[in-house]
C-alpha cells in the first residue's frame, strides 16, 4: 500500500476547524470518544437544508483525520469529500457521490464478486453441531482447542466448518442489514506438539474491515470486551455473558474505519492475548479509542488469553473486574506500577523485543526490536546497507510488525523487487509462473511505503509518518537514507 505522495499530502485538519465548520453550516453534532457524531447527510440526498436535530446521529467524523463514515448508508470519504457534499447540498445540486464514476463501479463489482465467493463457501460449510459423526465433531473441536465451547455459543455467533479445507468459518455480517459481507477461514496445523493457526480472509486481508460478532450487539449495550481472536470472543461471551468482539487483524492494527462502530460503548476492556506484544498493542489501541473509557487485561500466568482461561477453568469475570484503567495520572506511586514491573520480570525474554528469525547474531547484539528505539546503520557506499536493512525489516514484518518504509535513495519498485525476492528466497525472474502466488502472499504483509524520493521537507515527512502511525498502527519506521532526505547542505548545519 502506498501512502499519499508529497504532491498531494494528507491535508491536515484540526478538531477545532471541524467543529467550527459544522457550526457555521448549522449541522448539529455532539462529541464522542474518537469521533464527532452528526445526523446523516446521505440518508436523503434530495434534502437541501441540514438534517433536523431530531434525526438519528449515524454519521461519524474521525477527530484525528476528519474522515467520515455513515453507518446507515455506508457512505464514507475524506474531510474534503464531506465538505464538498455539504456545499453541493447547500446549492441544491445533486448529492455528491450519486453519479458514480467507472472506478466506483469497478470497486462495487469487485465487492459483489467477493460477496458471491464468500456466499458459495458459506453455503458449502456446515454448522459445527450438525456434523453427523460425533467423533468428527469432538476431534474438530479438540483440534481448535474449543472442546468447552458449547454448541449454543457456536450457533449464536454463526460459526461453521468447511470439511474440504478442515477450517472453521467465521462470518462477517453487515451490522446494517445482516447480509454476509465476507468471512475468515481458520485452519489448525500440527507441528510436533505445537499447533499453528493459518488464517485466510475474503475479501483480502487489507480490505477486511470486520468486527466479528458486531451484528449481535444491541443498541443498549454500553460495555464491551475487545479481543484479538474470534475463538477468544466465543469463550468470553460464553463465560461472562458480556458483549465481545474480535478485531479482524488481531494485535496487528485497529483500522480507524472501525472506530464509529465502537462509539456507543462507555467502557471498553482490551483483552488481546497473553504476550507483551498484545499488551503493547492494547495500550496503542486504547489511545485511539480514548483512554478514559478503556481498561486493559495485563498478560500474566493467571491471566492468559480468554480461550486458554476458559480451558484452564479460571474465573473470566474476575479477570475482567481486575483490568487496569488505561489512563494514568501524571504522577503515580510505585504501588500503581508494581504489577507492570512484575510483568517485565516474568517476561524478560519478551521485554527484549521481537526477535529476528533470520539473524541470531543480531539478537545477541540488539536483543530484539523494541518500540521507541533508534538504530543507525552506517557503512560506505555499496557495502549492502539497503539490501541488509530490507531483509532485517522484512524479517520483523513477517512476524506481524507493522512497517513503514521511507526510501529516499532508491525507488519503491526496485525496493519492493528486492524485498519480494528476499521474501520468496528465490530468483523469481527465472520462474515467472510463481510470481502471482508469491506476490499475493507478500501483499498480505503489514508493509507500507512512503512515495517521497530525493530531498524532502522534514516536516512533511514527519506528518506523513504520524498519519501512518494513526491509520495503520505502524511500530517500525525505516528511513533510507538520512543524507538523501535532508540534502547534503543541511547536514553540516545540524548533525
């Protein structure tokens, strides 16, 4: 995915400007946690005046980016699109977006095809409790570690089983009209004693904007638990009865497009997993969701992930009650830090960061990749810095570390070619028939490129980085290299 280019950077808009604009246009709104709420401008395109204040507030404007989403009509766009639509209505012109261009039609057609494919798989899959053979049902449940999850829970969430793929099927229903929008397939693969899980989504991973279980949420629900895995959401709801949702990409990222659906909750508890990366992700997501309403379940021996807690017979309600508030006061005592310090002592290996799979010697030197640290690689021209750093970053990216590349020296096409070759670990120019297969797998990595090239204004670059961190939960930024970005004359001024 390529971020906006310097010719058309993301126009920054402040929350103050958004509020002022809505007031001057007479559009009623109220302040939410991550979004401003207004009545929809899209429910009736013919209306020329602003919607009446009694209309339901189904349009959400992101306070950080100004992007909007109307949950009633699924209309979405940038802050500039919103303003253009308001101006058109003001002049009594046709509603913006009512005349669809070829691009929109193509996108709609692609979405329709994906939904048809999803529907075919869904129709072929069987409800797990309807498998004729009890032994097969038991064996399947055991393979996914869900022997204690009841048929009633599986039925409520609509989980099915696809025999041909030996995969569980999790549906993604539209919260608007309960139609099937897509699905996720989960396979369990045994390697010795360990079980690894392989996921596949329809539509593709990067456009799979789903909160599993969202169609079951009632309007009056005010408390929610967010998990990083569909099976955790099942276990949580069964054990506690609380509303629980699963994020589409686990602990990798929380797409801002999903924030409007989480606005109704006064209290959100994040219980994402049992390792320190889940804990770091929970703290990052809580900032997006508004710290004041968030609590976090700290990973530890007696607080594993929800499914594991159910299987161990732990009291999940008590674990939720003991969740830590996400917002810390400016001054705190050791008593409030005590649990976190204990967590760091218990998980010394994980505190060292995400280990490189391909570079054991690097793990000895740097221990692992940790947030908030700067690593500088130096060496003469042609010594292989870019080649090495692309593999070093790829290694982390393949482990789910969201990565942003700023390549100022070589262009993105050449960099992507190097990384794809390293990813496939073979020369694809000699086997072009394998290109699509490897490119599809490469496309699913949480990897983004800035489109700058050559000397740049540092403020523009920093703004783009900050935007990427908010949109894609980037935790690793690569700048290659600083001299090209700054221009040589700047370096002597302030090393």
